């Protein structure tokens, strides 16, 4: 990650860092559909295959083997696809062999470099309650992994922070790595820009955790021009099954691919399946207008026009906006 080797003091994220942040966050959340294009963007920006691979391997220590393996498999598929298209990506450097004989000591020293604090005295907390976890952290994470020189300490901390910022319920670990990351040279300006990336990938609630952790104002979950609509649709009987299949695909793609689409939730009446109701929630008017231009919506619109007998669009507003905020907090938006 050549660009990340440069001094980034008082600078926002460069293209390499932006791509690596997205790849790490998507790896941690298991969003493979968005991970594939993010990897393509990263490779186009000049990240090497081994840099991306190294980050994804490291993240098994934070988000587990299943998501790490799924991410590595996605990277492998992308690389093969690009190779078949004649694209020549940079393999990048391999990890150098190390001559470490005492892994616990090496890991302890690496951790002390990251925290800037010497570890003295008896073990406390989790390290005292479950000593083996302290051993695993020192010998494996901070020795076996951190001693691999494909990424430096600052790059590894940036990858870790990007992943933890996208995950819920890990605020203590995020705070610890923010402290270590700043010790390696990561700046508040870079972390603030990272929050914007996390918002696109994991939602406002999750991005606000990072903003709060670095002392920045949080963004309101509900925007003033948030749009809630109920579409009341009657389908011509002979097209019902075909329409439902197209609608299911379009609604799924919209929610997965568009950050501003909070929900598109199709339903039908039990007594009359021809009567379709769709609850649509958009973050703001801009997100709604952007949605109308997407290929998946245009496909839905053109292919289902002949299937619709009647259509009524009902714009709604909340009786209690605060309750809507609680709903979004529970869903992670």
C-alpha cells in the first residue's frame, strides 16, 4: 500500500485508504455484494492483491474466520475475473520470514509500541480471568500477524478501526484501537472521513459511534426531508407470479446497493393476493430521486408496466418522529 506509507499527517484519506476502509468494513459486515465492486475499485486504485489479502486475513481476529474466508474467496473470484478480462493487477510483496523465537515477548513488545505504554505488574481483567486469551493475543495477533511486513502498524490499525467501526457492540475495542491508531499517525481528519465511508456501508447509527468516539458531532438519524411512502398496487391476475418475482429482486437490490434506501418492503393482502402494498422509506429526497435512475428500478418500471391494473402512491408522515429514530437505531440505520 505504497500511498499509505507516506506521511499522512493533517491530510484526509487518499484513494488507497478510502478503498481499504471500504474493503475492511464490508469484510467485517459480511456484505459480499458490495465487497466485490469495492475490491475492483481498490485494485484499479493501485492496491496490490497481497495488501487486500493481508487485510482480510488479519480481520479474522476481529470478525471471525467465516467472514474472513468469505472475503478472501470474493477477492480470489474478482482477481480471476479481472485476469480473464486481460487486466494485470499487481501481486505485491510477500511477507518476509521472521526470526522470532519468543512470540509472546515479540507480541508484548509490539503491543507496547502501539499503546506507548509499558506493560508491568500482574495481569488484570480478562487477561487475569482467562490467561490463555492474553497468550493468543500476544503470540498470534500481535506477533504472528503484526510481524508480517506486507502492511505496517499504521495500515493494520487503520484496517482494524475500519472493521470495528462497521460492527455493532464493539465500542470498547474500537476505543482501544483508535488510541493505538492515533499513536501510529492516523489523524482525526482521516477518522472523520472514515465515518462518512462507514455511514454509506453500515448506516448512520454505526457511523455516529465513530463520530462520538473521536469527539465529533453526531448526525441526526432522521433527516428533515426523509420520505415515507406506501404504494397501493393491484396486479392483473395472469401476471401475478411474474410481477412478484421482479418486485422481490428489485426491492432486494435497492436496499442492498443504495445507502439512501432505508426500506422497500413489499406485502400482499391475505384475502386478495392481487392487492400489493409496498412500504418505501428513503433517507431524503435526493436518495429517492437517485433511486428512480438506478438500472434495477428502471428495469422494474419498464417490465411491470403492463402488469399493473391500478397504482396509488400515498406519502406518509410520522405521528411520533422520535419513535422512527428508535426503529432506525434498532435496525442499525
